[in-house]
C-alpha cells in the first residue's frame, strides 16, 4: 500500500536523523509512535501510485484524441450540410 511505503520512508528518514544523535531513552517507542501517526495521517489522504497516475493520464490522452477526432468529423458533416 502506498501509505505504508510512504510512512516507512519518512520513518526511515527520521531514524537517520535521530541516529546522528546519541541513543535517547525511549527512542524506539517514539519512532514507532511517529510511524503509526504518519500511517494514520497518510491513510486519510487520497493518494495514488505513480503507476495509477500514469495509467489514468494515458486514458485521458486517448479520450482527448477521440474527442478531437469526433469534433473534426462533426465539423466536416456540418460543412457538407451547409453546401447546396
């Protein structure tokens, strides 16, 4: 799931930041709580994967191309209708 991967990535960055300092009491508990909070927050967002985005982008492009082709056909038919 995208939310879990994103939360894990952010948690990893936080871990790297915190590892620069001395080991703090309860640090692991704090890291787990931060990860849980991130997962909960991200689960509320309406996010899609890059793959889903690219798929929808391709569908939209094909739809736009079909619409433009239909508009050209309608214009051609209207032009024929106007001729005596």
